[in-house]
C-alpha cells in the first residue's frame, strides 16, 4: 500500500508539471513547454498532424498554435484530475484556449487534455499528450 504522504507529493509534483506547461504556453516559452516531456513522447492533437512522435515534432505543433494566437494567450486549466501510481500517472483535464473565428475574431475553444506520465530518475515526465474537442454533429 502506497504511503498517503508520498501520494500527495506525487499529485502536487504532477499538478506542477501540468500547470507550469500551461503557463509556459501563455508565455510562448518553448523551453518551458518542452521541459517536462520525454524525447520520445507521442502527442495526438486536434489540428493536423493527427500524431506527432518525438520532441522535435511536438515542438513544431506549437508553431501553428502561436501563429493564430494573440497576446495575452488564453490557455487555462478549468478542471484537472490526477491518478498516480508509483511510477506511472495520468491526468485528465478540461482546458480553454481561443481559436480564430470566421470573422477574424478569436473565439473561446474548450478542449480536453489527457496526459500520460512516467517517473523517470525521480521526476514526473510527460510521455503522452492528447488534446481533443467534442465531435460536432
């Protein structure tokens, strides 16, 4: 049975990883965005490409996002839940950013985030990231 203190420390560390990532996006800080990701991470995203493998491919996906984002960049966590084991964890969250609307004005975009993490050398590291939006009928 896992120690409750250890579990709460892991939850806090994981929350910090996700919150610092979101803050780095708002600052357009590539080093901060990539900081807690593994070099061989995989991401599924809303805009193409559907799948990005590796940290360099992941980094390129942010060029598109930043190309249609104005400062200040809206990119916030509205709800986050963490499930952590000894060395593997996942986060499910709802988030809000903005997308270019049909008239050029930015419109709020709510999306879902799922993050898979592994504890590597004592540090929680993102190995999988998945962004999605509800299907429109």
